[in-house]
C-alpha cells in the first residue's frame, strides 16, 4: 500500500541524467520504506533545498544523516537527509514505464481513457454459445 494508506511502498518516475547508466528519464522505480539503509543502496529522499524528491545512491552515513550522490554526477548532494526524510529504497525498476504514467496523469488523456472505458461498459456483448442455445429453446 502507499504511505497515504499506511503502507511502505511508493514510486518515482525518473528524470534527468544524474543516475545514468542505471536509470533513464521515464523509468518507473517502486520504492519501499526500510527499517535501515546502507551505503551503496539507491534511495529517494525529500530534498529540503530543491523542494522535490531526489533519487540517488547512498555513499556515506554520518551520524543520523545520509550522504547521496548521483552515479553520473561528479559532486555529492549538498542536502544530507535524515532517515525520516527518506521516501524509500529501490525495490523494483521498470524501464520506460514511467512515461506512460505521466501520460495517463494528463487530464486530457485521462478524460479520453475514461470516456473509452465508459463506452466499452455500455457496448453490446455477444452472447456465449450456451446463452444462444438457451434462447433458441425458449422461443
């Protein structure tokens, strides 16, 4: 379940080049909240300076703070989150799938998909062989 429902699973859709070659723009990463995180693990955290979620690799732990760095970056992230600011660690990586989720979140695309679903729900269904036989015997 997502954190909003008391669960420990959330997701991130990647953008940018900081985690190349591991992640590309549009990848979907399922994240799980862990009891502890370790060096070398890829995790996402709430960056208080950028006011967004960043997903990088943990390179060190200093007391209660974690140090992160993008695999393709030549610098260490200046923000050092605590465990409470970590969204979760990489659990499942689905290359390219995030692009479709971004499209579905577009209000126009969502409206078209809901309209098609509505039309499908009211479309006439063909009867099964059993139903057709039963109908012939009733007449």
